[in-house]
C-alpha cells in the first residue's frame, strides 16, 4: 500500500485534568509572548499575523516568495458559506467560520475600485453533489438565526442573478468578493508587523506559526501532517452581452462579476493540466452557471495557484505533537485550508491566538476536528497517507 504501519500500543495513553493540560501546554495567564514568528504571507499567515497584533503581540512574518504566493495569488474569490444541514460539530464549524470571516473581512472593504473586499450577493445553485433538497434543508435549519441566508425560488433567484435560474437557490445576501493578494497586503499593513523576504528552515526561538501550505510539512516535527498540493486556476472573461450576472454564482465552481468582466474558477487539478485546458474547463463552468454561449465570451487572463489539502479535507490548525502525543511547545500550524482558505483561515487565526495567549478557544468541539493531533491517532491504526512520515 505504500503506508508505514505502526502498532496502536506503542503510544502511551494519558489522562490529564484540564488544569494540568493548560500548564503542560504553557497556557497560563501572564505568559503571553511579546513576539511571535509567522512563516508564510498568504491568507492563513497574514490573517494569523493580524489577529496576533490586534491581541497586542508583535509579529515577524517571513515568506520566501513575498506576499500572497501559492493559492493566495487568486485575485477574485467568493466568500460564502458551504453549509451542511446538521448541527454536528463539523456543520456548526462551517457556519461559524463563514459568519466570523464575513464580519472580519468587511473591515477591509474600501470605496475604491481595487478594494481588497467587495460586498456582493451570492447564490448557491444546486448540483449533483448538493441537490436542491439539501439547500432547502440548510435554509430551514438556519432560518431561526437571522437573515444572513435564505432560500429563493427560481423566479426570485433569476431577478437577483440577472441570468436565468431554473431551481431554488440558497441566497447569501451579504457575501463578499475577495481580492486575495490585496487582502493579504491589507492584513499585513500594521506598524507592529515586520515583513521579511527569505527562507526559514528551522524553528525560531520565539513561538511560531507555520502557514506556508504544503511546505509547512518541511519543518522538523511537522512531517506527519497529511498534506498534498492541488493546483487551481482562475480565468477572466469579458462578455459581449449588454448585461452580465449581478450576483456571484456558486455550484461546482463559481462566477464572480467584476467591473467589466467575469471571474470564473476555480479548476481543481489532481493531475497536471495545461493552462489552456484549465481555461477551457473554467469556460464550461461559466456556460453552465450562466447559460452564456462560447461566442458571447472573450478570454482575457488567468491566475494559477496551489492549494494545500489535507487527507480528510479539513484545515490543520493548532499545536504540533510528537509521536508520544505530547505537544511541541510554541510550534503551531495553520494549513490545509484547501479551496476555502478565505473563509477558514480567519476563524483558525482566532484559535491560534487563544492558544498563544492562554485564552479558551472559540472553536469549542471543533478544535478536535482541526487539531494536528488527529493524524497521530489515525496513523497509529492505519499508517501514513499523502507521503507523510514520522
């Protein structure tokens, strides 16, 4: 199978009181560091840095490629909720992450045409993986929580979208369009954030958050993280039609209206694709979501980036552990955010700050879902995946 197997009984089982766990992890009041290092200036690292300085901690950010490399090069993404119709920890985590990210990112919206964040309405269309019945169940579940989402019938959806919609949709009236490089730059624009271009191959002496995608696994003690890189591409198309979609359309891909064009993406490439093939795939997404014909579209430009994806498709956020289940003091990661980094990275940052300052995490039971420790437990039973190793 290519997996390395390890016996379950090789790791001691420990039970600790909550107080003992906090002391072991250094989470005691008064221990907040003056400086934290962040490796990676993409959306995960930039958001972590911003949350740290707003908690009163100076930050030094280092990235070998400068601001917004990797998946964060994509200049137009749609911040919306990919929700589940249940109240289990994973479902609530998605809802909380979206609502927090929306509130946090709106602070960086400006009036200029090159704003890092633009308010926009978003419509989630049904698809093979998310049928209309599931959209209706999501709307019913969250109906008591406010007007941040609603189910629209086909007629109302068509009026909102500006293009024909044939089935009910889930409407996010206060979604956001994110210019990821511009948002990263805005997040890092703070007098208590130092930005350095260069490589860090070993852990600094200060508490450190590694947020550099798949490369996070190169750090000593992080080799066990099950991560892979998945390329993606965004394409920009102009249209000859006098009107274009008025809302972002989401459903196995997305279309985001810009000032005079449409951003379409993002291809998800498990194998190497030529750029032209990815553009053709994105054009098919555009045609499927809007009903436009090839002759009505004119290709303009493309942007490519690599997402870091974990073996269970959930972000990896928290303190690293050694093979015996003990946390590595001051060594944290925020990676594996996949295609939802503009949503999950901000909520992840609040958790990391809570761990570093000694506060309780806002994640609640969601902390276990995202913790790097989950891989240690699984690997003891079934071995290593995604080229991870001890």
